[in-house]
């Protein structure tokens, strides 16, 4: 596979090589792709956690376990006060 890199991409690779952490452009690309894969995995996990939290919140609301919106600021302030006391 042949890949054409833009001048900006080449500069990024050259900057990494100049820092001495990598000995070849291939190592820079490999690390970049590994980092991308890891970031995508973490994002997918976070996305699933958020989805589950939303589903739980919707279920709580449907059971009437919600709280009035007007009380939220006061409850948050109380939590912050208690957290500062610890």
C-alpha cells in the first residue's frame, strides 16, 4: 500500500522523529494508529455508559422518581457544601 502524505502530515512526522522518541516514520504512524484505536475504544465505552445512564434516568422518571427542576440548584449547592466540609 502506498500512501501520499500532505506537507502538514510530513511535518508532524518529522517533528516526532526530531524529538528522538521514534526511529522511523513507520514507528510514528504505528503509534498514531494505536492511539487512534485506543481513543475510539474509550469513546465507545464512554458512549455506552452514557446510553445506560440515560436509560436508567428515563426508567426512574417513568417510576416517578424524578425531582422538581426548581430544587436542583439548591441540592447541588448542598452537595458542594458537604464536599468542602470533608
